[in-house]
C-alpha cells in the first residue's frame, strides 16, 4: 500500500499553535490596562481566546480536509 | 429546608434515573460485549460526543472548585481558562490518530495500545495502574460536589441524615452504570449540560447586575488579587507556575482514562475534529463560572447570616451554591443544585467505566485470566465499576475531604507521566519499552517526593537554575525529566544493541 500522507501538515500545526501561544504569553497580558467594559485586560484577553481558539481549530480542520 | 427547591431537585433526579436505565435500549446492541458496555459501540455522533465530552470534562467539581479558586486565590485560580484553551488544540492534533489505531485493533483503553505497540504487558500494566490510581480520587471529588449540594438543599452537613442522600445518589449512579454502561452517562449528559448552561447563564445575567455590574465588581477587588505578582529579578514568581499549571493540566487531561474512553466512543476522527471546534463554547461557560468567584467575593455571600454555617463547613467551595441560595427563588435553586449533582453523576459514571475497562483489559485479561470469554470480560468490568465507586464512597464517608483534594492533585501529576509512552507511541516506535518504564517510575517517584515536600498541599516546585527561581507545576517538571530519561535510556539500550523493536500493531493502522 502506498504511503498516504494525511494529517495536519505544518500549516495545520501552525494554526493550532496560535491560540496556545496567545494564552501562554502570561507576562504580556498580566496587566489591568486596556480595560474592556471595566474588565481588566488579563481577564478579557484570556476569555476572548476561547471563541478565537474555535476559529483556529476550524482552520486546522480545513487543512486536514484538503489533504484527504 | 426549602420545599420548592427540594421538589424541583427530586423531580429532575427521578427524570435522569429513568433516562439512565432506558439508555440500555438506545442503539440496541449486545451489552455483554465490552466494546458495547464500555464504549457504547463506538457509535456516538458529533452531538452526543459533544455532550459526552462536555459532561466529562466540565464536572460538578469544576463548577464548585473553579469559582472557589478565584474567590479564594484571585488571578491564579483563573488558570482554568488558559487550560481549556490549550486542551482542544492538543487533543485535536493527537487523539484522532489514537482513535484510528484503536479502531483498527479493537483497543478499548490507551494501555491496550501501549501493550501492543511495545509488545509489553508490563508497561501497559504501569499505564493502567497509573490511570486507575489517578481516577479514584477524581470520582471521590465528584461525590464531594454532591455533598455540597445536599447541604445546600438543607440537609444536615454531618451525621446519619446528612449521609443518606449521598448514599441514595451513589446507589442510583452505580445501578444505571452497571446496567447501561457508557450509554447511560451519554444520554444523561444531554440533560446535565442543558441544566448547567441555564444555571450559569442565569447566574451571570442576574447576580452581577445586583451588585452593580462587572466594572463595579472589578473595581472592588484588590489589585494584588486581580493580577499575578510581577516578575522580579531572579524570580519568575507565580507566572511560570500559572503557565506550566495550565499546560501540564491540559496535557494531563487527554491522558485521563475517562477522556480516552469518551474519545474512543466517538464514531470517527471526523466526529472528533468537528467536536473540538465547537467544544470551546463550553469553555466560555467555564470562563463565566470563574468570574462568578469574583461576584461572590464582592457580594460577600460568606457574610450572609443564613449562609455563614455552610461557609464554615465547606469554605470557598460554597461560593457558587451560595450565590444560588442568596439571589434566586426556590424553584431555580432546585434546578441549579440539580445541575451540579447530575453534573457529578455523569463524569463519575464515565470515570468508573474507564477505570473498569483498564482493570479488565490490562490487569485481568493480561495477567489473571488470559483465556476469558467476552462475556466474562464484560461481567468483570461491570463488577469493577461497582468496586471503584464503592472505594470512592468509603473515601468520602470515612476520610476528611482534604485527602480527596490532595490525592486528586497528586493524580494529575501521576497521569502526566504516562505521556511519553502513549503520545510518543502514536508517532514513533523509537523508544524502548524498558526505557519508558524506568523513566515512568523515576519521574513518578520524583513527582510524589516533590509533592510530599509541600505536605501534599501544593503542586508547585521551585527550581533554581542559573540564579533564577523558577516555580512550576510539579507534573510539568516531572514529565520533562521523564521524557529526557526515556530518550537517554533508549539511547543506552540502542548503543548496547539491547533494544527490542517488537510491535504488534499494523503499519496501516497509522495511515488510516
């Protein structure tokens, strides 16, 4: 059987790593300003990345489907 | 005791009991096969898998513990949020592959995979035992969640009448799991998730408005509570701990037997991928739950005279039920508390099934009774699922709650040490099983030692490197050491031409 190359590929891995880097860079977001509706940056930044991670997962999913 | 709350609570409880037993007939199949009882026949589609994994990962204890952490510890308690952001990209990359391999070879557990991949029942035994030991206190914690709810309903917190409701909940849980297997938590998870979402949304809409909105809430919280301490020269402080705790917990989560079980029960990689795109919706709920900790802090729920005794008994863990009791009418208190209680039964059921699968496949069938029939195998799993839950119950009834929390903390460190064997195995057969076993043992021992240094109170270890103090999650340091040791030992074995490469999995299983 010929070896099928199917998987995330480097682009897929890149898409997946974006939300990870965003929430791991603690020194960059461990601050109050800029606030959003009175919510400190530390909190709204991390909450924001929950729905954004969905977007990036969807992009990675697109890579997998393309390679199929 | 509030009669309306109790009535609503009991009605919802009866509903899920009926649902639990009816599940045996759902997608009917021969439940005498472990694949059917313990994995639901690997037939769960996108929606059921969403509810199942959601019900599995966001447990009752989460709803109680996360606001409690933020209420008590401030910013550090918010680590649950980056943790849930990290989980899905990680599992997205790794677990669908495991699913394909498992399907090809009819594996039920991750240890099944390790056994075949390395042709090493002993390494599989180590993986299985780690899984069982890490899962037991987790089940016990779910019962703690139920205990908090029972107290909030107005039952006495101590003595015989305080324990009867817990026993009833336990019997219900044990019976429907025994009869219906994984189908029971899967169907109950739908009800549980709906109740949880209704409760949390109501809490987050109603309560902050009562105390002046989120802007006002954040203004009343002291700054040292709001942020992690800044990095000083020579000391990374809490920031490196925050990061490694989130990352280590996320990596550990995908290795927990109950997570593997829910993943292997899905219909296919396609189902899983689609699932993880929509699962962050649930994490959003978790983020809101975390903020409730601050709402409780500002609302001073612990000072409300009627609630003070509960805070005395349960500490910050009563923050979330306390908000329910303080701001909502009786019927809604019933719904909210039922959400937490049912939210405990679902994961407890999945966890006991997962531990039972591990025992049956990787201890009973590998070492005690090699020639067992499929029916004997399933019967054994059913019995073990009872035994595991009974163990958790005794734990809660006879030992202080503190023990369960400490052991669960330790369990997280332990489960992370199965990462090199399982995850590396999905990608490469380079490692030698004896090297993995030795590295597992050493890192596990170090992890327990490091936790013991804190009196099992914390999961933090401070490493001093080139004059820098680097506090980090013990499990994280241990798994790095684990990985390096496994590489070193494998290299030594290979240099000495002593390594073995026997592999009972098929090459085509990896390309599927």
